[in-house]
């Protein structure tokens, strides 16, 4: 999606000289009046690294670090092109026109504190020092989109993975993160304490999932069992990622009875900033994350990354994020594994609806669309197939929270399930070992 506006001229999109940036870095490092002051020895080592010309890789202002393995990268600031800086300047101008209308107060304060703006891409040495001094978090540069397990492991050590490439000139929406998303979208959210903490909690929940996986792998007796354990861990991370997606990336919040955005995925896109708050196309649902039902609603809601979201979830305030402890995240994603899921278009009984979007669908509609072979997006199709298989095989859960969640959902007609089973012919799958394995279904509904 492209946007046009009154754009900065190429000559104005110029970074400060290297000597000016080093002078500024020395001043930042020497500032003792911050929540996380940097001791003199650490400051000297950090400055020497920047002065040597070595590209910024992983922040080194605390005793923590992370291993990015093959995803490690550096920001070679001097190699950034004039077009890169111009693309940043133009995106910032576009963003500012919408952020001041649609962003929450805390986010705007964070942008001012970290000096997110200007006509040149930030030097990560400078930005990392500012972020650490104010929040205790640091940056870690990566070469491309990284697996969820690596991404959230960084969070558990208070490192935020950032890319080093800038989107092409004039581009608003991207499916993959770039400097415009990672820096101009996320960095300001670190000054919202509850958001920063829930990001850290997601990292700690990821570590719990990893430890569960490793413990089970030690007891596995076959390659088939090991594959199932690895698949389960990946599935749990997917559902945890949904909690992150609908809050940290695409969350809205009520402030002074008005909808405001705080999600980085929203605010890094000028077009989606307006769409998420003003458009009649999207559903908007008020949630309370302290309520198990609402938390399960997020974990069981599928989405696509290829276009603007069809449903946004709205917090009453940021304090509700405090309830997303690592243990509660883990418990929720385990429950989501055994429950029917929702598409990103539908409204569900029990939702507190603020806006009914033009593309809204009911909970049963996805099944009828699937069996009628109507054109539908991948989210609708995969959710319908997953759920119908689950209904056909029987849903086994006895936890009161999960039973209550199930009771809210409309009954899926037995004739519809039978018709699906007729098409979705099951067959035994040879697993290549001598273990006993429950057959799973294959399908021609692809």
C-alpha cells in the first residue's frame, strides 16, 4: 500500500557526522540522572566500541546477553544509503501526522524521550544507550525475521531484536519488520511499564515452554514421540504469539473515553493507525485480560499478516496487562490447544462489541463457507478445518474455565460435521517406526 504526502527533500535527510554522534554518545553515557545509570567502566568500553567503527550488534550495557546464532547482524551506520535515510524521514513524517491523532499519551511521551523522529535513521549505539538508561532494555540486531522461540528468548533477557534494513521509499504497510517498524513502531512502547513487563513475561513464558519441551524430549522413546513434542511446543508458541500480537503489536486502549492505539504494528503504519481507530470495516472488541475468558479469546483467534487486521481488541487501561504473568500465559496456551478457534473476522457470543465491522462473520459461517467451497481467506479455511476435525474427534476438556468457554459457542450441527468427515477422509499414516501412533486425518480441503 502506497501513500503520498508532502515529503522531505533528499538534501534534508542527512545523518549527523560521525564525530557529532560520538560526542552525543559521550554525553548520554555520562548522564547519571537516569533510572538505569551506566557505570564509568561500562561506559568507557561501550564508547570505545563505537569509536572503533565496529557496527552495533548486541547491547553491552548490562550483565545480560543473548545468543542470536545464525541470525546475528550489525548496524553498519556509515553504509546506510541516502535513500534509506530519506525513506525513514518520509515515513516519520507520515507517522507523525497520524500518531498525534491516534496514539496513546504514554506512547507519544516515549517518542519524545527517545527522540524517535528526525530526518535520519537512528544510530543504534545512541538509541541503545537511551533505551537502557530509561528502561533496562537493549537492542539486538538481527539479519531477518527470526523464529518465535529466538524472538521471545531475547525478551526474557530484556533484549529487543531489531532489523537493519529500511523499507523502499513510499511504502506504508509491510508484512515483515524493518527499521520503520522496529524502531519507529516499538521503541516508544518500552516507556509504558506494563507493556515492557508483559513483553518480558512473554519471554519468560517462552522459556517455560522450552523447559517443558526439553524435559519431555529426555523421556521420548521414539522419533515419532520427539516429533510430536516438538510440534506441540511450536503450537504453544503460536498461541502465545497471538496474545502478543493482539496487545503489544495491534492493541488499542481507552483513554478519556476515546480509542487510542499503543500497538507497534498499528503505529508503525500511518494507514493502519487511522484504520484501526476510525474505520467501519473492522471489529473492535473490549476485553479485560484479567478475565480468563477474554484471555482465551485472544489465544484462540487466528489472523493474517498480509493486510490490515479485521478485529482489534481494546483494553480499558494498561493495568490489566499486569495479569499476564508467565505462568498464566503458559496455562492459557495449553488450554487453547484443546479448544475450537476463531477467525479474525468473527464475533463470538460473550464479546463486548464496540464496533461491528463490515466484514464481520458469525461463528458458524466459516464452516458453511468451507463446505460450500466459497472463496475465503486462509485464516477462515484453516480455522474451519481445524475445528471440524476437533468436533469430529470429540473435545476432551474438564477444566471449568474451558468448559465455560465452550458453552458460549454455538452448537455446530451434526449434519455439517458428518458432511465434513465425508470429504475429509481419514487414513492411517505410516510413521516409520515401531511405536503405536494414533492415526491422524488428511484432507483434500487444501
